[in-house]
C-alpha cells in the first residue's frame, strides 16, 4: 500500500496562502523587483519635490532671502554631484552586471546549467540591480527639478531634499555593491552552490507535515470525469492548491492530479481526474495549473536532488575529474534522504476546513528518490574510491535511520556498488580499500 501524506496547516482552520504560487513565480523572474523599485522611487521623488517646494514657499513668505541665496549656492554644488551620479551610474550598472553574466556562465558550465536559477532567485542580486536602477532614475528626476533662476525672489523650487535623497541612494548602492560582490563570489564556490540547492530543497521538505499514523488512502471511488490540460505544452511547475481545494469543496467532488510536479504535459492530455461528481466548470479551474519551460523548487520534491546528482555526475566526468565535489554532493544527497526517511510519501492529501479530502497530489516515492540520488552517481563512481567510500558510508547511515520497510532500495544500491567495484578494481587490496565506508571519502 502506498504511503499517504496529509497536508495540515500550521493552525486549525487556516487556509493555505492563496498567493504562494504567484510569489514563487515572481521570485523566478528578474524584472519585478527593478520595476517595483523604479515605481517606488518615482513616488518618493514626488513627495520630496513637494517638500522642497513647500520649503522654498515658506522662506519666500517669511522674506528670508539670505537663506534662499545660500540654498541656491548649495543647489549648484548639489547639481554637479547629481549630474555625475546620473552619468556614472548607468555605466557602472553595465560593467558590474556584464561581469556577473560571465560569472554565471562559468558557474553553469562547471556545475550544472540549472544553477543559473540560484542567481536569478538571489535576493541580494535583485536588490542590488533594483537600487542601482532606482538611483539612476532618481538622479534623472532630480535634474529636472533644478531651477535656472538665480534670484531668490523668482526661484520656485530647490531640490534640497531630493539631492540628499540621491546621496543616500548612492550610499545604499555602494553598500549593496559590496554585499553583491560577496554573494556572487560565494555562489561561484561549489560548496556554497550545493548548500544553496540543499536549502531550497529543504523548504519543500519543511512544508511536509510531520509523520503521523492512522492516515490511510481514502476510497476515492471511480473516475467520473477528466479535466484535460489547456494551453501551451511544458513542464508542470506547480498547482494552486488552495484554489483547487475550494473548487472541489464547492462542487462536492475530489480532484486528483494526474501528472506529478516536474512532468512534461501537452495540451489535451488529462491533468485532473474528478471523483464523486461532474467536472467543475473550466472557468473555475482557470489558472490553477502552472506550466513553464523549466522546473522550479516550489512544489517539486525531487528537483533539488536531481541537481545534486547532476553536479556529482559532472564532477566525475573525465573532462572535470573532481571526486571531492562529488563527495560534497553526496553529503547533501544523504542529508536530504535522511530528512525524508520517515516522511510519508507517494501522494499528498489536501483537505478542506471540514477535514474532507478534496485534492490528491502525487509526489515521488521513497524508492524513486533513492534511485534518483544514487543510481547515476553509482554507475560513474566505481573508478573513484573516494566516492565509493563516501557512498557506502552514506548508505550505511541511511540504513540506520530508515524503517525496515524502506531499507530494500538502500540495500540494493549497496550491493550493486559492491558488484561494480568487484568488476573494476584490479586487486583484492584495491577492492577492500574502495569498499571501506568513509564519510570523508578518503579521510
């Protein structure tokens, strides 16, 4: 019988976040943060301009023209600074991010092309780019506020607050630039890349409920309707769980997702099976299934594990020949599988507020995850004692953590690894060395 997973909210009766898929999609884009920053800085500039105009009008009403004359001289100096900021900032942006694109290309070629997503999702990268563009836009807006009149009685605006705001934005840009360079250099180091992949993967694990007994597969009954996929072909990135649960509750049915997250779907193929009634109207199911050109971390339990296996495979290739990197990837593979060793898998049951199952979502099973993490790495590791020793140690650790009913795939991989080493090792001493478990590979 398949293991079943029951999704439970942190608090009773609390609905899942309706905008969580949208938030994840925005994290995978690079345009939203800079656009929002430029809109925000335009609104701030309007407020600063109104404040500057109010200051000038107040001084003119009081007849304090000496202060206005001093402020005019200050404005001339500030104009030169703002002009320099405006002319230099765009060049600075181009140089910095051109270097960054080269770094990203080098990292994707050395590790795996899918690590580019880490750069795209990096908050510090988006914040730096957003603040740089906002500073450039602000400098252009401030330059339009300078008054050409030199007479304190005729001047209408002095961008004093705006100039100070521009200088503050420049200081913030410099601070973020230092943080950005540090973060970029960290992402070019394989240990930090592997750690970031593991962190993103554990966010999916953290969304799983704690293991609990007594939750068996409900009897869904026969399929009463099918819902085909409409729209473009692509990879199933995620589904809007909260909306699907609401729709199923409203129409008194149970929806079952046919493809798993990460599967490639084409138009016309069934994407949802309906149990217990007629299919909900198409308008109710609109924008509940998200399809894209590549997989995401949001609801994809196996995506991070696949990237770790890709990094290990590339490290073991004859072109790179870096077994230490493969050992680092195996460290995280073992950590990830250990975290899932006692979690119910195979399917997720999403319930409404009344506790009734409304959505059944397939997730990878334990055997599939173990095979994904070890199969291809094992096939390429027989010639590297460092990797075989680390893999055997990882399998032994997982055997200590997993319940008896989940040990069979681990035992199978350990035996297959021993057989492959027996065929490749030239002498009994080499075989004994390669078959000795070691968490450091060669400690």
